[in-house]
C-alpha cells in the first residue's frame, strides 16, 4: 500500500466530506496526512424503509398495561411498589414511558430512544390506568395455553372496559418495503408487564418463566373496537416482560428496551468469539439497542445508528483509498461522530471507532473515564456479529477453583495464561473452559464463565467483566495503540464465524491526545513492522511484506482458547500467500511450535538477515520450495530442533 495520498484521492474525499473540517498537517518525510475533525455525526435524510417491524423514525405512540395473576399464586409481600391490593398502575410506570414527546423522564425508554436516535425517533405513549387481574391462577395458564391465553384475556378485558381508544395506536403501515404514516387496522405496539416472574411449571408450554421478556404477544389475532386488531404473533403488535414488580425498575426498563429493539433491529448481538455461533446474551460485554439488561451498557452503538439510518460514519475508510489520516472525534453518544474502517483482504468486516466521553445519559461503556472504543463488525446483515476490541488484550484462561467473594457471591477464580491476540478471550467475554483436561470442548466442560476473578501473583483480582477501566484506548503509553503486533491485533476474523481465518493487515490506530470532549488519533494502513514479540495461533494469512524487527520474536503456537463446540484447541498455521514476504531482521526469531506449521505458497518468500533464525520444535513443520527461504548472512539459521 502506497504511503502517500494521491491528489485525485484528496479531491475525491473533499467532495464526499463536506461535513468535515480538513486541514493538512505535516507527516513523516515528504508525506502529509489529511486531518479530519468530526464534532457532529453525519445525519442522512430520513429513509422510510428503516426499522424491521416498527418505523425507526418520526413518532410512535404505544400502550403499556400492567398485569398480575389471581390471588393465591403471587406473593403478598416483598413488593412494596406493587402490592397485591394495588388497583392502579404503579407510579414508576411513568418513569419508563413519556406521556408526550415534549417531556422525557430522565431514565426512560422514551429518553433512551431519543438519545440513541439523535432525536429522530420519538417513542412515547400511555399507561392503561388499571392493573389487569387475570381470572385464573398461574397453574391454569401453564396447562391451558400459556402466554397466548393470558394475552387473549388481557386484551378482551381492556377492550370491554371502554378505557382504550385503540385508534390512537394505529398510526403506521408498511407498503412496498416503506413505512407510511397511515392506519392499517393493526395496533402498532403495546407492552404487557407482569408483576412477577412465573415459575416454569409445564416445560411443554411456550411460557417457561425466564424472568426476561419476549418480543411478541404469543397469541393470535384479537379484534378490538373500531374494527382494529391486535396481532399476537412474534414482532407484530407488542411484547411481554416478566418481573415488573419484583425486580429493580431500572433493570426492567432495560429489558423493555431490549425487547423493543428487536422490532427495530431484529437480531441479538453475537460476538465472533462467542465460540458457538449463537448470541452471547446475559453477559454480552458490549453495548447497543439489543444488549441485554446485564450488559456493560445499554448505550447505542455506531452500527445500530447506521443500520437504522440515524447516523452514518463521518469517514468510511477504504485503506487503499486513504492510507493515513489524523482524526479528531467528538463524543459519540451525544453527537453521533464515528469512523468506520474496512478491513483488507476480507469482505463485510469493519472496525468502528467511537469516543465515549461519558456525556450521554445512558453511556456507561467504560468505568475508567473517557476513551476510544473499537467495535469489530463481521457480516453486513444479521445476525449482528459485533465484538469489542479491548485495549487490555485477549488471553487463554484456565479455571482454578470456585470461591466466594465479599462483594458478589460465588465465582470461578481463573488463571490468565498466554497472550492470544487473535483467538483469545477478553475480559468482557463469556468463557468456555476445558474442565476435564482433554483439550476438547464438550458439554461436560465449563461454559458461560465470566472473567470476573483472576489470580494475579497469588492475589485474586476482581475484574468487572461487563466493562472496566482497561478496555478503552487512551493517550497514555501502553494503552494508546492498536496494530499488527498489539494485543488485541488488528487482524481480521474472516466473515464466516465457524471458519475463522486471521488475515494480518497493516492497520494501526494510535491515540495522540484527548480532552473531556474530543479525542485525536492517527490512522495508518501500511504499518507492517512487528515491533514487539508476539504469539499467534489459529489459521493465519500474510498477504503483504511484513517485517519482524530486530531482536523480536514471532511464535506460531497452539491456542488454549476454543473456537467452537466439539473442537480441540486450535493449532497455529501461518501461510505466506502468493506475492507476500516475511523479513526477519537481525537477531529476530521465528518459532514454529506445538505441531504448528509455516507454509510458503508459490511466489512467497522468507528472508533472514544477520543472526536471524527460524526455530522449528515440538513437532512444528515447514512447507516450502527451494529458493523461497533466503539466508542473507552466514550467521542466519534455519534450525529444526525436532531432529
């Protein structure tokens, strides 16, 4: 990749980036890095196709109703804000839902969507005044229809009361893929909030009492006044949430937000290191509309905004077109400012850059102050594969023992083993660990273990596995760079989660400085020097000219982090693709260990300078043709220690 930005590319970028302030600043040598300042997000025109089963723009008026079961099945005490004797909706209901677009309670779902959408989606509505008391006990519904039976009864009671003007909640319809503000006879959206979390009495029933919510009313079509109907199917006319009286109201609001998000974005988030291909829900270490109530934060993310047309990246970088830049970003949550970088040699894979200055009402991404956060998107459409590149790195872990903590109950104490920047776990992840020691992941092993308590030099270090002060990139040394040889690495994961290939690239992001409101960083796409010793595992490809700098070590070895169920620990298989080159500078070492391999495709070369060495041991192997490995000095060595 050429280190200079051609003049026609600068003109092309200027024509696209009228919203940016661009100033040329001195770079290295004769080069000049274009400079961009983004203090506001890039707000596109309204796109009426956005929103999966609800429009993601304009205003949406909804209806919430609170429900409990017949006396005898619900606890009489212990729920002070919603006693069994209560007739009217709980007072805290209005803390969740704004009564009108002009007044937004601080920690409400209404204010959440206003902030997330940068004011483009206004979610408000009404609270049904009375608590609906169902006719039967919980046991009856578990054996006679589950949620569908309760939904049918609730809607009929509301309709018979005459207290609902259903026309207020039929404002939107969809035609030819576009949302139109006109009635279509179907109620747009309502939420049913149950007082308790019902026990799982009948496992054959759809209702298993999970304590969470369901993005659907789980019933059929129920006709109401004015020839309108409530559609109980999934993602149609509403949702259900349990535990509206027994849990923390703030946590229940988060669950309501999560279920509502399905109507907009459809999918959960699934990190590339989730290892099973499914969503990592309860302890998803990221943030966004579809994050669960127990996630690190419920703040919107940059992909959410892009997906729903609320804000587009200020700069959408293709590394071949823009090799380098200096970029200043304002606070992401309150302004929408963000940058997207396409990863080379792979399709549908990007880094998103967000500066979290903790200015938003719902921004709790980091516990240690303002920082740059980097999200890793894999796949253009759902399910939403989104991971966090944590500044404090990825590692292999093993389980030591279960023990009680003073603060937070019983947890596994973990041992952090080798750095594993390509495949390892970050401390926002949920781990799958080899409990029986057979080096294979199966159902008897430990799964769903958060990185919470880590043994550090004999002391138990408590880590906030939903986000701590070590996850963001900051100006301080050692926490300011993301590149080819850092942990984590900028390598891609590949666009197929079950067939991970790490493609090494030259992207480097370095934080230069920050204030309470902005952060400034440098971006390069041509930084191929490995300037610190690294360990790489998994299937790895090099397609460029990479330099292992003087005195540094590159170790290709087995991972102790699983990739998917029923797998053994992945090995390390480094492939130099056609036309690529790996140069070992003086005194550097390339280790091929643990039955791992180095393969040179036709047209690839490996060059050893003075006192550089390739060390093959523990069953490692080399695959190459004569003339591909070049020793430039008599003190260069290729040593096969297996012999």
